[in-house]
C-alpha cells in the first residue's frame, strides 16, 4: 500500500499534510437517506493524491468510485470528513468560494464532451478563461492545439469534428487554465479504441511533460495501466492500492476486488 493511502480507521485523526499532495481526503463518508434506510456510498475513505502523477480509480459498478471523485472535486458534499485541495479545505467553503476555487484550481473531463455547439474548437478551449475574464496565453494555446492535433481545425465547430477530436478539445479546455488537479470521469467511455489511445496519450503527456496532476475514474484496464497508481474501491472502501501495473495485473486485481 502506498504511504499516502491510510487505513480507514486513521480518518479520525486525519493524515499529516504533505507538500507533495495535491488532494487530501480524510474520513470521507457519503450517506444517502436517513435512519434504517440510509446507504453509505463511501465508508470513511482517507487518502492523498500525489502531485504530478496520474492516479486511476477502479471498482465494480456501485462501488463508490465516481462518488469519491465527485467529493474530491467539490461537485458533491461529504456527509462526514474533509477534502483539501492545494491546502484549502473545500468542505468549509461557501458555494460562491467553492465555485471560484473550482474555476481557478480544477479541470474537468467527462465521458460526454460537453462542448458548446455554436463555438469553434478554439473558442471551446478558451471558454474557461473567457468566463473568468482572463487573457489567453497565445503560446500556451498554440502548444495545446499542436499537442491535441487539431491546430488545422481550430475554427471547426464540434459537429465538424470526430468523437476523438472532440474529447481532445475537452481535455485541452480542462488544461488551458493550468489547473492544480484535473479530474477525468470515464474520459474514454464514449470513444473507439484508437480515439481512446489518443486521449490517454494526451493525459499521460500532460503528466510527464508538464507535471499535471490527474485523477481518472475508469473501468478500462488498459487505461488504468497507463496510470502511476491505481486505487481499487469496493463497497465504499479502498481495498487495494497498486503502483504501475500491466493491463493483465489490473484485470486480475479487478477480478479479485469484484469477488470480495
């Protein structure tokens, strides 16, 4: 087990803050309903997400993996526990301050591209900066356009792009603000195998060349095998924590987790 994945019973005290940790979760519980009919989607999860690494989260359907990501990204509120991003406890922030923090600190990529159809690829990429009233760094924009391979299609609208190209635009949109953490929820779930490889290569490059921190929820063993670290969740708890692994090793671990 990684030094940053602590036993669930360590949640009460909470882990020590580490300068190499981008996201710190302590004792996370997410409970739906009340009384005898309540259901805990997460059961006291404590972990740290290391800076400059790609961390994959896997688990059976209903295991709590997406719930964990949503809590760490500030898209949902835990019933118990805390989440810190870049040293800020986001569970104590007002909705206004949380919105500002997400805009300035977090990038999002989802299974569905969520591009605005009336905007060009370039306009979709720079949209977060436009909303925040910030200027675009032309050199950074050009680097992103070249990396995602659509510099010659920057003026095309989403309907004129393939699914893989649209998802690469979505990744570039998440990276344009240089976020502290990028959260990707099944980023290849709606793509063919070749497009999936291209998107995963883009995510991997952003980690290796720019030191980007990425948390990716996936059901794809091949995608998880590209990660530096793989967390397996079952019944709302982290039950296994692997460093770099092959797709075969990931599949074997996933089978073991699924039959618990």
